[in-house]
């Protein structure tokens, strides 16, 4: 929870400024209380998230707003891209909320705000409900669903059916155009490593395939310049990225020219809110990093719905949540969306691979099978990382980038003598 960061934020926060800003944004309503704990630990754990802190604001009519503050601890990003990221989140909430979807409404920091520039924040309306406790533990994804969970999944399906009405002609991130009422799809506000170097984004793109290739190519270029991974991992990482690039390049559905749809970028189960007793769906929050993408990815099951065997490199089994989502779409006469859930494993694999850099031959093989439509019992894939590496060395033996890594291995790179002894 990092006390120095919390102490700094608490020092910057001024209840009277928060009160003045939200009363300006919600004209005709007065703030009853700004809930800021006086102890750092209480502040940290009250409305704490991995990358945001939250301040609850209570109005005199019983309504609540949240002040959502970006954390710096745990991020390797300068303030510039953090501000772009926050603006994109607000734009995403705005466009979804305007379409009638259950998400928080959001407001940017006021241009004439009296808060210190280092405080990166926005305001959002409070969303009722809580994370769905029956899904809290990983092993619950394969358990039979009780009636409240089925009710929640039907609510989620209905939300996606409404979201489908929002169509876009580019792949990128929602952002503001000429003013706050003009929301467009701009460059992709993506995670590490693109986000650490100016201009902090890429795109927008004409297809989802173009987007994924740009992300992969960026990582490859950083490996070749020795700015991404450790020396002992660069060969595995390079081969994995080359293999993934080949799979993406040959994926026809990713060449779809549109329309495109908004995709939550961290869609674990805990971004979904529901009434605690009944399972009644109340909405979806945490739209940080959202982007537009092709239909097949946008309507695949949320990443948090995958079965326990997924982490063992298995693709064939669908979780009870995925099966219930298929049933919900089918009941609405949408077999096309049900098929997106059935065949969505390639997107789960690709997202996890690019985010977590896992050096596990089972996971590497699973990525390949997911893209090629091969069953889990397919034979012919390497069974050890060593065998896989040898196969990749043969496959890419004429690759120019591989030649660079072999010709100039990091272990042999030496500093000039004058730099060793300044």
C-alpha cells in the first residue's frame, strides 16, 4: 500500500476544493460530506485498488460520487501517459453512459482546478452493487451455477447486447476530440512497454490485426535494442513474439474491417457489479485501458470466466460461466455471439501472453492450438521448453533479428575502458 505515496496524496487533497468542484459539476446539489480518513492506512484500504485510490463524496440528496485518483506506485509510466489514460477512461465512460449502458458517468478534472498538477484524477458517479462473492475464488469457475449467478450472467448478456449498438470504424482508444462532448476513437492507449516512451501510444488502426501486430512489433524492436527483457530470457521472448506474430498475421477474422466494438481491458469477474443477495446485475466499472476491437474479441467471454484448466494449458473445456453465457445469447436468438464465446480462447491466450510473458511450453503450445483450431490432444508439439527452443532456432534460422541477437549477445557486450574508469 506504500505509505509515502498515500501520505503525499492525503497532503494534496483538500475537501473544500472537492466540494466546490462537484457542486459545480452537479448544479443544484450540495455536498453533505467528503469521506477522507485521517489515517493513511484507513485511506489506503477504504477504497483501495491496484492502480487507483477512491474518495467517496456524499450529497445531501443521498447520492454518491467517487473521486478516482491514479496511483503511481506499481506503474512505470510518466505523468504524461497517465493523464492520457485517465482522459481515455472518462471518454469511454461517457460514450457508454450516453448510450444508456450501466457504467459510471464520469467527469474530467476541471481545467481551472486548484489542485496540484501532480494529482491525476476524475469524478465518477457511484455504482451500486458489489463484486459477486460466489465467483471470488478461482476454483469456483467450474462449479455448477446457482440461480442468482445465472441471473447475473443473463444481465451481463443483456449488457453486451445493448453495447453491440455502439459501432466504430477504427481500432484504438476512446478519447476527446475538439471538446468534452466530442468523443472519437484515437490512438491506442496501451500498457507497458509502449506506454513508457513518447508519444505513449500507437494508431488508430484499420483492423484488430494491425493493432496486435503493432504491439508485438514494438516488443520485438525493444528486444533487439536490448531495452525489454533480461539477457537470459531474450531468446525465448523473441521466439515467442515471432511465433505470436505469425499466428496473428495468418488470422483471417482479425482482418475484419469493422464495425468495431468497445472492449474492457481488464475483464476479470471483479469489474462486474451485482446486488449481493439476488445477483441482479448493476453494471460494469473500471474502464481504464479500454479499446475498440473486432466482434470476435469484443464478444468473447470475459477473461475472468476461463476454467481452472486454462492455466494448465488446456483450451477445449469451457467453464460453467462460459456455457451459461452461450445459453443466454442463444436464448436471445444470437448464435453468432454464442459462437464468439465458444471460439474466444485465442483472445484470452494472446492477451495473457502479451501481458505476462510466461515462459511455459504448455502455455506457448496452447496459444498455437487456440489460433489454429487444434484440440488439446493434438500431437506433434514440443513437450519441453528446450525442445521448443530448438524447433524455433531451426524455424527462424534465417531471421535477421535472430542473427543480430546471436552476433551481438548481451553477455559479450563490453563498456569502453573510459566508461569503466571515469
